C-alpha cells in the first residue's frame, strides 16, 4: 500500500462526554452501558465503537441520557485519519478478553457438571439449573460475536469451549433421564 492507495478505514462512532462527579452512580451507569455495547475507551470519557445503525442508536440514546444527567456529550461519526491501528487493536483486545472470559466460565461450567457426576446427583432440578447456566453462556457468546466486527482472536477457542459445555449438558441430561423416575 502506498500513501496514494491507503487501506480502507472502518467508520467509527466516538462519544466524548463529561458527567458530574456526584453522584458517582451516574458515571457508573454510563460506563456499564458503554461496556455492554462493546465500546472501548480511547482515553477518559472518550469511547469508540465501529459504526453500525444499532451502535449509533444506542450512543445517541446514551448521549441524550448523559445530557439529562446534567453532563455534556458529543457523538462523532467518522474515520480515523491517523492512529486507527491503535483503535482497532484496543477494540480487538477487548473482544479477545471477552472470549477468554467465556472460555474461563465454560471451564467453571464443566467443573460444576463434573461435580454432579462425582456426587451422583442426577435430578431435573440440577439439569434445569445447568440449562439456565448454559443458556447464559450461549447468549453472552452471541452478544460478543455480534459486536466482534473484525474477527478477534479467541473466537474459535470460545466457540469450542461452548460446544464442550453443550455436549456435557446433553450427556448430563441423558443421565438424568435414566436416573430420575418418571413423573418427578
């Protein structure tokens, strides 16, 4: 690539905001909402997301809410003229960290299922609890992959870990069906 033929740049949304320091719950509300969207902080009170219609609606709403809190907020739409590699690396690192967390949580899920086997605890109540836990993991993975716009490292290992959880859950369910008397 030459200066005359630069790589195509992603479009980014950047929210620059200031929220009053008190009460602190206002700041944590904004932080939690940005985190749930998958936004990354470029510096204090400057968060960025790849541009999508969903991200734009969510950031416009957050901007409105920040203004309602007595703060200030500007939403910027554009491409990085320089330094996009830093923004992209930060975004990718955040997704990779989320995928690693999925793998860790899957290991915890598998350990819990192993405990049920060790205790010979095969009940519908436990099966239901494990199904709820698996569904949370699967939904979380879906949310991460939805915001993984650039194919972050770790997706394959997280997907494999989730598949192991699904297989373990199916095996546990089969065992519950064998062990539990009908009608319980």
